C-alpha cells in the first residue's frame, strides 16, 4: 500500500507541480478524481476560477479498488451518484459556481448535491466518466437523475459530452424532462453513445434550459443496456386436460437471464403423439384421441413441456360438478339445475323439472367430440333417479348428417325408480353417412313426465383391435412395361382376425421401374423394384421385375397448319425401358436419315415419316406428319361501283366493292375492310359509315368536301390474308371534287 501511495503521489506531482515549474499555465490543469487509500483522502479540484472549459480538465482514472463505494460489477458509470460521499468525483463547471452537499433536501439516502451561483444555463454539476466509458464501450445507455429546482419550472437535461480524436465534441442528451420546485422529479431516457477514433474525454453533467436558479440533483445513473439473452421458457402450466375435439390454448413465454419476458420470438410447437393431441403453430391444443402425450414449446435450444390428457368420454361435465355447463334442457320451457342434495357421486347431479312431454330431457351437443372420435362401437352409461314412480329411462344419441334423416341410436336403457340411482349401460354401433352436422346426447323416460336426476354420464368408444401381422399376395411379380397387376395386403389383429378397415399404405423404392397405386402395380422401365405395404409399424414386400418388351415412342412438334416461314421439326423419342438408341426419318418417301431435327425451307406440302429403335432392339411403327409451307402473299383487286361523289350535298352515299382475291398455295383465309380515311381534317367520324375489321363490301361515304380545299379524297384499304398468315393490301379512292 505504501508503494501505491508513493506511486500515486509521484503521478500527481508530475501532473501538477511539474507543469507549474515548466510554464505559467498550471492553473489550466485540473485533476478531478477522489482517491481513498485506507483512511487517507486526496482531493484535487480546480485551483483556478478562470478555466471553465472542459477541454482544459485533466482526468486521472483510478482503479475500482480505490473506491470503497464502487464494485467492479457495478453497472452505473456514475461514481458517488447520490452524494453520499460528499462531492467526491463531482465538480462544478465553471468553478465560479458552487457545488455543495445538501443533507436537508434529498431524494434518497443522506444527501443530494446542490449547485448555486449559476450565471449561465450551462453552469452545471459534472463528472468525468472517461475511464469507465472506455471500459464499458460504445452502445445504448440508460440515463436517469432526480432533480429539484430552487424555484420555478424548467426543462432539465442529463448530457454526455464526448470528445474523441478526429472529431469535435459530441453532446448526447441521455435524459431530458420537466423539473419543478415542489419536489424531486425523476427524469430518465436512453440514447446510443458512439464515437470515432479514440475516446479522450467524456463529461456527464446536468443543466437547465432557461432558468439560472439553484437546483439539487440526486441518484444520477448512466447504465449500459445489457443484451437480453433467452434462458428459459415458461408455459404457465404443467398439465392440460381436454375432451375429444376440445381446444385449449397454451401460452409460451421466453424469459431472459433476469426472468423478464422477451416479446416477438417465434416459438416452435410439437406434439409427442399428434394422434392423441395436435398442436397448432400458435399454441392451440386439440384433443384428437383418448390418451396421454406431451406438448413441447421450443426456442433454439430451450424447451418446456406440458403433459396433456385427452378424456375418452364424449360427454363433457358428466357429473355436473361444473353446474349445468355443456348441458341444457330440451325444450327450454323445462328447467335443468344442478342438485347437490341428490347425487350418485361427487358433489352434484343434474335435475330436470317442468317436463310436459316424455322427450323433455337434459341434453348435450357432442358434435365436436363425436367428429373427433369417429364412427365405431361405443360403451355408454348414465345413472338415473326418478322423483317418483318407476319407468324405463334411455340414454339416446340423435345423429344429424348430410344426406340422411335424423338417426336415433339408443345407447343404454334400463328401469329407473325413485328409491335410488339406477345405472343405465349398454353398447351400440354409431355410424352415419355423409358429413356429421350435429350429435345430441340426452336422457328421457318412456311414459312418466316426472322430474328426474342424472349423474355420471359417459359415452366412450371401444378401442379398435391392434394390428399384429401384415401379409402380401403375391410376394413377387414379373411385368412388361405398362402392364398392371393387383396385389393384396391383409392385416390381422391380435386375435388373428382380418382387419378389413385397416388402410394400407403402398410405396415403391423405384416408381420409375414399378409404380404402385391403391394396390395396383404398374411396370415402368425395365429393372427390379421393391414394393412395400405398410400399416403402422408393420410392413411386407413384393419383389417386382419389369422386362423391356415395349418399343420407344417418338413424337414431333410439326405445326398442324400452313406456315409462311422455314419449319424446323424436332423429333422427341422416349423409351421407358432400355432407352432410345436411334431416330430415323424420310421426306416424301425419299432416302432415310438419322437424327431428331428436320429443316424444311421450300414452299410446298411435305410428308414426314419417322420412327425410333430402343437399345433392346424394339422398333416402333413409323409416324407420319404433314408440313405445309406458303411464303407467297395472296393477291387482291378491289373495284368500286363509284369512285366520285357529286354533288357535295352532304348526303351519305352507299359504295359497293367487288373483291377479287386469289392464293396459289394455302388459299385465301380472309379479306377484311381495314380502314377508310379522308384527306380532310373534318372528313372523319360521322362522314364514314363502315364495318371496319369485317369482310364488308358496302360502306357509306358523305358527299362533302371543304370549301377551301381542292376536294376530298377517301382512301379505302382492304387486307387479304391467306391460310399461312401471309398478307397484302389493296387500296382505292373515292373523291368529292371541289368543282365539277
């Protein structure tokens, strides 16, 4: 410790006394840190009132161990933030202002800092945080302070002045807000603190916007925001119980290292057994089948799970422990209430009263649950006690489905009385055709209209047989390409009984050789393939061999009609077996050629024959296509019955055209009246009546012309097109002379 003290004194002398003897500018040098060594205390502050410029301050950054009130893991960059150690680490700027400790007016602790003698709004208590800011680095910092003005109200700001090599001083407002004189006000905020080059000085200070009043500050902080790291997932529950078809939402919350929720993260959901309970990507669980499974929420390498149990009972609230939830009286003139005095088990039963017909009954809609459970054999039970007398009571299921009338299925029946609860039990096959739209479960009586209680209602599907053996027949096949043959798969249960409703999945290890669809194997290319039948964890295989007995197949892309340019025909050959060896063709029965591209350029009609041979020697029968080329435009001559209109009396005159067309090759496809124009600006719309774009041979022209012109000229254009698409035009004129 003694050597540390000597070293510190040497450093301070070098910073103070040395410059004093070297030059008269010693007054501009300021050391602004308090150093505590055991019971020794050194305070170096400004020794001149003429140097308020922060650029003239000298910073000495001391180790954390020299500050008993600060630990190395303290996130606050501000030393002595609550002035509990006097004005240690703080100084007024400029030194003409006075910074003192105020123990009578503070926000917390024993004291606050009070600045007086302010002559400018920038006069402020300030602290040099250069060392700690260099250590913590650039990033987003949260700033906060408590302030109380001596009088009035003004905006107060916590500002960080950052000076770095290569840039001017940068002023960053960490927190700003309204302050008053009635009590301390907390002002907080956050800003991104950055600089370029090397940080040489960072001064943190509090000032006001307009007033020069004295003020107190307390509990100042500047803390770098810490990255929020996901550390765990909370689901808010460990278990979830559902009925068949019922849905429940589980909420997953990702927590950070501080136990705080992190919003906006995408959770991945999964079910250990989707056949029991399915989970959506938004955390909605659906009961699919009776049983138990787990639902897991994952984010990265974090996960949490909830245990899910799906109740096999299709009746919700079967013992009326939740009042009459899920139940209702049919009709609503009857009254269904929970009865806690008469029950078979638990805390209550359901009691129906006000019955006016034997079908008046407690009823429950189980459509969703039955759709989820599906058709099959159901074991059902209900406990019934009549208010008086004895009668037959029945648990009935009413099925509504598209394409069929209402189907009533008695699930359980028995004689009920008023002495005690009687159990109704039974089994029934529940089926329907079409789409199930409604399923109503209810209990009624046969004759008596007495009130009665029901309890512990259940409707549970019998578990289907378990598959144990899967066989295929035949175990091997030999096919030609394109040939199909059926194979059968049989599933046996634990009692060696055939499971006729067991859907088998078929797959082929090479569908190109042997494809399988609904138990029908079709040979493709030659080779050997393994076709597999799968049901659950069971499987069986059929070995399929395909021989190449099929020749290749070749097609062309020749156009079907006339063409007016060179035609390049491409011959495409395919072979599902051994593959194509060669393709051949002839033109107009001439010499044969080998290749798949045929260029025909001259006009005329050509017969192209082609065929291919595969590598197994199979040759297909020749194919024939016709190529027709016409590159010459058709001819058209137009003759009008009138070529001059007189007098110019502004009347419409009908003109008749005679069209003489011809084409030596593909033939004329159409002759269209394309346009009629006038050389006069006003001689357009309204002066021409013609079905343009059609084969019209009559049209109307107005016998009119401009008085200042040389006469009107109508130009009539027809376009002729042949079947190859070649076109030509023919024009003629009709005039309206200026003078006759």
